[in-house]
């Protein structure tokens, strides 16, 4: 690990969020020389991430999970409850990880602990170099890409991994279009303490405005993602102290007893976005540089992590074979492997969210029928649980624990 980089390097990862840090670690794991261009975080992220079991397997393989485990709570049971108050209400459905032979579907962790563990691992990796700067501009050539840091010397590289978020400099340099659309919803994020234990159960209330999801954290704490109409979000944002505590407890139907909202919360308009391509001209996109998901079903960051480890695997195979890791056939292979997973989950999340917003009775009936089938048909329920954790095809080796 160093704060300066040579004038050339095989791969450059731009972006210091979880997807970028894992991409850098995955490249190093597969033997690809890489440099990370990213500033260390200066602000605390008070959100949490529900890491699915496959993501945890990758973190274990990369030597990160040991530093995270004490700060994470297992998600052993997922519970869906209809709180729409509509004429056709779906039955409650419970998904138990033990039914498919797992200790837990995943683990929920505060982002500050996850990011700290990732940075510690990057700092300890001698095969990784670090430039403490954002990328200011990128110039693409036929055989290499030149990255100009905001601070420091230009870097020439064969492959650039764009992990620099929604306003990606990398995506703009590759002239990849991003299609974005919004929902009439706002997501509020909180961390709560409560008087009753959660017993490692995550509960998702389906309301007429969107999901209201409580996810366990260690001890008697949980994170909350509350999706509401923008007007309701403004009302909640004005509440403070005991009034906010009481309102959250009411919306939770007091299932965890008395609640207290911890200081600090997030609020953002719900949008979804997808890049027209995941790779072009020696630039490959991972995480929110390539796709943005609504915070439903714990898919967003987990998809970004699958992007990162898949790219490390594909680039590693090319490197060991003596091939150009930024060649068009290499980046096309990465895009081919990731597209079905991203597309299928985008459709599923969109359909679920729209079914909650719709007042059209046949759509409400279909949603209720689907949940009834999941509750009653064991093989279907188990298939959905397995597919929810990880795609059945093109699963990265790191997430199988075999690389």
C-alpha cells in the first residue's frame, strides 16, 4: 500500500465506496496489479447494509469479514406482513433460512463498520497501491486509458473500473448513457433502539406507500427503511424526540416494544437507473455507476458487490492467460455475465413496488395470490429464497467460497 502510484499500472479502480474497495481487493486476490484512486471517507455514513450470505462469503475470502462479524446481526427469518389496509390483503409470509440449510440469509451491519473494515484490509494489502485522490478526468486511447487525479501525476492503465457512483466520471468518459426514472416516493433511513429483542427476525410491512422494513442489528437495535410519499416524508422529518419515537412505534405496530430513534437519519427520493452498457472502451462499471436500485429486498449493494468480484474474476483469468485485461472481449465477458442478474432483479423490485402503489384491484389480487403461493408451496418458497440470496447461474467463485 502506498500513497503514490507509478506512471502505469494494469488496472485502476476509481471510487472508495464498498463496491470500489471490494473491486480493488478482488483484483488483488486474483493477482491483477491494481491501484485504487479514492479519498478516504471524512463523513460518517449512518446507513446500514444487509449483506446477503453470498456477499459475506466473498468478504470472508477477501479477509474482511472477521473484522465485521462482531458488528453485524444475522437475518435468520424474513417476515412479510400486509399493512395496506386494502380490501384484498395478502397473507403473512415467513421465510426461514434454516429451511434451505443456511444459518442466516445474511447479516446487517452499519456502513461505518463495513467501510472501516474494507479500508483496513486495503491498507494491509501489499499488492494494492492507493492514490488518495478522486479522478478529475479520464482520456481513453486505443491501447490504454489515462486517468488524471485531482491531486498527483497522471496514471496510464489498461483497464479502469468505474466505482464512482451515480455521477460517474468514468461512465461519462466512456460516453455510456444512463437512463433514470423516479418513483413518487421518498426513503427515510433510521437506526432504532427498542425494548424487546428482535430474535434475528427482519420484518417488512407492505404499506400503500411502499415497504416499511425493520432489520436487526446487534443487541436491541435495528435499522429501518421507511418508504413513504414525499408529503409524509416531510411530516416525519419535522417530528423530533418523543413524537418521532411514538410515530415509528405506531407504524411498527409495537412489535419490538418501546422505541427510540437514534440521532441522524437519511432521506432520499426513490429513483432507479441503469447504464445502457456495463463496459466500453476499457472502462467497466460496478455498483451505482452502472445501476441504481430502490432500497427494497437488500439488492442494491449486494448487486454491486457481485459486479466487483465478477470483474475481478474475469480480469484475473485474462491476466493469468497473458491477455490484455482491458480488451473488448474481456470487458464484454464481464458485461455478459452481469446483465441477466441485474435485469431480473430490476424487474422484480419494480413490480413489487408498483403493486404496492397501485389501487387497481386485479393487481392487488395478483400480489396477494403470489404471496399466498409462496406461503403454501414449499418448493416454490425455497427456490425463491435461494434465488434471492444469489443467482443460480454465473455465480462468482468468491461468493461460492471456491476461489
